[in-house]
């Protein structure tokens, strides 16, 4: 089982994550404060920009096809290489509410 280093820019935090586990699950085990909500790849709360490296995240339904290349949903993403992630940057669809399969809702709904 291969493990990869996941570094979070600006925090000095770094963890080893197996290709068989999600980044979020390891963050929780290590006590790293990673934001999340639904844990099923839809809400985008756990998203992070991929600055370096690759992940696999076939169930990341909240991201558009283009966003899957540059963003990781840590609740779904499993590292395929060492990674550098920026947890302070969110994909454009989080602003527009236009992720794949999403229906935009507002607080008034």
C-alpha cells in the first residue's frame, strides 16, 4: 500500500495518506482542522486547490469536469502522488452553485 505526503500550504501541516484512504479521513485521525459537511462529495465545503500532485476522486459529484483537474474534495480524494493543497481556495462552482448534478438553492428556499 503506497503512502503519499500531503502538504497544506500556509499552515505547515503535512500528513502521510495511503492511496486507499481519503485525505479528510486522515486529517480527522491526525487532528487537523479540515472543514467538511456532507462527506459525500456534494457540498464542496472540504474542497482544496491542487497546487501539485494528483488525486483520484470518481465520486466527487459536486465538481465540474474542469474543476476535477484543479481541485480536490478531501472527503472523496485519494492521493496518487505527493500533494500540495491550498485549503483556502474554492472552485468557481461554489460561488455559482453550478456543480455537476447540483440544483442551486438559496437560503430563502
